[in-house]
C-alpha cells in the first residue's frame, strides 16, 4: 500500500505543479482567424461538477458492488493490516479504486503535458485577451502575430485561454465513465434483469458524451480539442482496465454459489 501511494504521488505531483506554476507555450494568432472570435460563456459542466461526479460515482458504485459480492466471502488469503483482518470486499474495493485513481492521474498528466506544450488558443481568445493589436491596419492582415499584450485583467482566464488542446473535461469524463462501464460489465452480474446493467452503462456513457459536446457549445474548445481529449480518455480507460485491474478470483465453489443466487442477495 505504501508503494502504491508513492507511485500515485509520483504521477500526481507533476499535475499540481502544472496547475500552480505551469506556463503554456505562447502561440500567436492571425487577425482574420474566425475560430478565435467566439463569445465567452460559463461552463455548462463546471469543474466542480465534473470532478465531483467523475470521482464519487465510480468509487461509490465500485465499493457498493464489491460489498454486495464479497461481504460474506471468507476464502483465499486473508489480509491483515496493523493486526486487523481486512474483509475481502474492502480489500477488493481498495484494489479497483486504486487502479481507477492511477488511471485518472495518468490521463490527467498526459492531457496537461499536451496542453502546456501545444498552447493552443481557445475559441474565446479575442474576448478574453483583447490584444493590443489593431487588426484593421493593412500591415496586420494575413500576418502571424506573436508579440502582443492582453488588455484583459483576469489572470486565471488569461492562463486558461492558452490551454485549449486537448480538452481536459473530455479526457477525464471519458476515462471515468468508460472505465465504470467496463467495470459494470465485469463485476455487476445480477441475474434479476437482462437490461439493468446495460442501461446503467448507457447512462454513464451518455454523461461523458454530453460533457464532450458541451465543451464545443460553450465555446471552450475547438472540436479537434474535444476529439483529442476523447481519444486520450478512451485509450487510458481501455488500457488500464485491461492490463492493471485483475478482479479477485472467488474460487470454483464460491463462484457457483454466487451464480446460483441473484444479486443483491437478501440479508440472512
């Protein structure tokens, strides 16, 4: 567990450094670039909602599912920490949540490295920056302008206006929801309904899809930024789930018992 925490911090610390002291590549612009002249809008899906739901919903479902599946399981190797025997469902919840958080950190670090390296301007660049360049002058037409000063005073907006590619909202939401959909496919084995699991998967995937679309409609990103974020999140969700997460093997006898009883089982 200590090694796991150290590994997670190794990936997580650079993310905080990017956020607090990172400086994006300062790209220029063309005066006639219509893609940078959209109006500024507030986010439909705020960062608080994105990360609040993106973390809490998968973690809650994972812990609840493992508790239902393993609350009575006593087989296999027993985990003891500080003299306390850890129930199987707690240990398995720790394993799947730990893998999930590691994947979140990996996709976020990948996204941040791209954001600060590319430094692509957001669609609302002109409104937020208000550059000290007279685009009506003939000498500024069709010229790539790299030296300019922004008259805008909001430091947070001035930093974020250069972080368009890729979309962080898209990469995180796609990773979290695709990972959760894969988890439900593997671990949610209740036989009481053929479609319950699949409607849950559809709902979480549509949540990620709506988040991606809102970044374009809110003028926060170009469509290519959203596509880039989507691919990053999807790649990490598939890779991390396929190669890092290995569910607890229940054993032949216990597995047969679980398959014979629909989940959730009534408390005896």
